[in-house]
């Protein structure tokens, strides 16, 4: 494999991945608008992702596509029909790219989906690749629909398809809810999570990148689906302590009954944040280890400590 097309190259995962890819392959990195990157390279602007996006020029001579671009959760979304927007980008946009990729002779298509296709919580046991598809959020519904359509294109064309379903991807520069968590820990304020005894699977950015690289090349990854995680579940208090250690901050946790935290979160419209902080989401990523021999390079303790370090470093510059 020599030439790789990466979509979503300016996002959190895409930015980290393209830096590594440039050391190994000839890379065509795309984004909505053309722009320069920190490493001196630049992206190719392809416009908005939809059923009408034209990929012909950037697909010439490409061996593998890694498709990260898409419409993600936005904390400020107040659209009347958000599912239709997710479908336009995440379903129609992905299927259009895959069809043009297969027509151009691309050998392998790696699609980054979401653990959300299985739901957002586990009450007992762990999710695996055979767990029922029970998406709740519009984003997760669109990812599930994209997976179904991509498999149809792959089966009809012979283009190899690899689907990776990550949970929360974290790092010192992560956006969204993890960034809010970093800010909370860095604040030094006492936090009411001392009594939370949950189990959460997450995946460090570096670990996910390592798995994507393996899935691009490994013969046994062809036409397979993998759940991605660090391989060790952690509780919310553990997450906060690891982050605080990396930040060289004291973490002060006290206990509040779950009932009161749930009621308070519901009252201010942050029930999803409550489930992320206090609920469990356990993932069995053993298939990638067993079939591909994948070993995540970092443990949660190492990766969360580094995330805390990187966050503080970014605030000081």
C-alpha cells in the first residue's frame, strides 16, 4: 500500500492520524476547505460532505481510504430535524465516497463508526461486535445506517471494508465532554463523584490511531468489524485521579447519592452528561487482539496521565 486518502483530516482524530500517516505513506488529506497543516502539508478542500460531493480527482491511484469526516455531536445544536442533517453527511456522504472509491479501484475502505450503534450504556456485561444494534442518538442512528449501506457496496464491488467502532476518544486536546472534564479537574474545585462506582471503556487517541494503521494493512482485517478500547475499564474517580496526577493538581472528591446527581442533572437538562460521568459503558475489544494481534500501546493510566499533562501544557502556551 502506497497512497492513502484521509477524510476529516483537521478533526481531533484526523489531525493526529494524518501526522502519523505522512511518515508512512503518500497521503491525500481532505477537509471541507483547503488549509495548511502544522507539519507544512495542506489539505484538499472537497466542500460539504453529501451525496453530491465529487471525489474523482483525489481518488486517483489511492489504495486505501480512511473515512473519518462526518457530522458529529454539537453541544449547541438546535436544528429542527437533526437526523436528516446527520443522514445527509454521515450516510449519503459516506456511501457516495465509498461508491466512487470502489469505481476508482480502491482496495480497502476503513470506516470509523461509533460504539453508539450498540447504545450508550451497559447495565451488565460488556458489548462486543455481536451485540444488538440499539442506537439512540441521531448521530449513532446515522452511523448504523452508513455501516449497512457500506457493507452492501463492499459486497457488490469486492472492495474490502473495515469498520471500527470506538467509544469516547480522549487526549489532552480532545473536544466536547472530555474537554469539559479536563476543565473540571484542572479547576481544583471539590467534585461530587467520590462515590461513583462505574466501569467505562474509552480509547486513547494514540491507541485508536494504532488500531486504524493495523486495520489499513492487516490481511485478516478485511471485511471485519472491530470495537476499539484501551482494554481496561476505569471508573470516573479513577479517570479524574489519573488526569489530576498528569496536571500535578490535587483532586478533591466527595460523595453524593446518585439519586440527587441524577435529579440535578435532569433538572438542568444534562441527563446525558450524568450517564457519561456516572453510568457504565463496558466494551470487549478482544476481537482485535485475538484476530489481529493488536496490543494498545498505552494503558489508561499512562494515556490519561499524559492527557492531563498535555492539557496543562496547552493552557500555559
